[in-house]
C-alpha cells in the first residue's frame, strides 16, 4: 500500500512517525520525503484485516491525517 502524507500545515517539526498496525502484526513501514512537507508512506500488509495508521510529527498527531 502506498499513501501520500502532506504535513505542510502541521507546523514546525523535524520528525515524522508513521505507525501501522493490523490485528496481530505491525508491518514494516517506509517513509520517503518527496518534497518539503510531502511524504510517501509505503507498507505491505501481513494479514487480511483493517489496519490503523497513526501519523505524528514530533510526537503530536498530524491534523487531517
């Protein structure tokens, strides 16, 4: 799965974190900055279920993501 994340309106910060969880597993996540404030997030689900995706910057939730 590949998602685009725009944190340009999230304020100042240097550290983005993306946490993806299935019911049992936590797939490996790759985060690549495409340009300032825009990131590509990629992961391969390891189980067939709903996954939760939590995006934070400097430990604070990113608005709208």
